[in-house]
């Protein structure tokens, strides 16, 4: 019911030519696996990898065994930062993830 009233108001404003400001919708670009705990896997290798630490909100090094584990496992610091940490500009303080703004022009 509320949604239909909103749509009616928007349509009336559009028809009458009243300019509407763009609607900004923020959403996080972080994949869910960025929030997984680090997982060295079950093998006994000793490889340096990086994971996104959801507590510190930065990418950190850990030792990976070489098999299994989870997707929060990156070969380079840069790959981890690009995927999970975002950049300093536009980073969501709460999650550490890059925020993207979507503009909706009516």
C-alpha cells in the first residue's frame, strides 16, 4: 500500500515536471567470503597467503597448507585488498569494504 502511494507521488511529480534529485543507494561490494575466518586447510604445506580479517578490517598474512581452506585466501596482499578491503576513499567504516553508490534518476 505504501509503495503504491510512493509510486503515485513520484509519477505525479514526474508528469508535472518537478525535478527530482538523484536517489543514492549505497551497497557493499565485499563478497561474503571476505568475512570467513582464515583457514589453513588440511594439508601440511607452508605457503604465505593473505586473508581479510573482519575484526581488524585489513588484509593480513597467514600460512596456508596448500589444499582446501576457503575463498578468503589470496596469493597477494594487493588481490586481498582489492577484493575485500576496498580503497581508502569510499570505504565503509563499519565493514572496511568498498562502498559503491548507485544513482537512480527518475
